[in-house]
C-alpha cells in the first residue's frame, strides 16, 4: 500500500512541475510589429494586397468593391482624405466595415495605417 502511495505522490509531483514560458504562451503582438519607417510601398501596399485587393483592385473594384479602387494611389488618397478609409478599416460606427466579409485587421496593420495617414499618406 505504501508503495502505491509513493508512486501516486511522485506522479503528482511530476505532473505539478509543468513550466510554461509566458512569452511563448501570450506573445505581445506589439513587440513583433515593426513600425519604423512606415511608408506606402514598404508597409501599406502589402497590407492592401493581402486584405483589400480581392475586392478593391483595378480589376475587381467595379464588380465587388463599389468602384473603390485602392490599388490606384489617387483613389486611395481620396478615400484617406475623406476619412472613409480609416473609418472603414477600424470599423468605426457609421462606416462600412472593411474587409466586408472578415474581421477587423490586426492591430499592427491598423497601427501602420494610422502612422502613414498621420504622416500625410504620402506616395513613398
């Protein structure tokens, strides 16, 4: 009987010695988001390509994107200047949330958009 108790005690101790690294379990996305040198070509276009061009590219805008073509810088700039672009991507009340059929973009992408817009939304 004592042998069984010792085995159970040892098993309980082994099972209780599980160690997790907090950084592995709960990574901080803000630490992995590189916002240095945010620029249109380097930072914004890749986000648009991944999340927006399926509906708002030159080829798709008429059929799926309400004729809003963010692949063209001039059209994107108009949308940014009117406030409708940022309102849509942050899902602000009163704006059509984008992407239309998906969840709000990740924090890093939204931060890059905000930085780019705050710097004047330049074609750089």
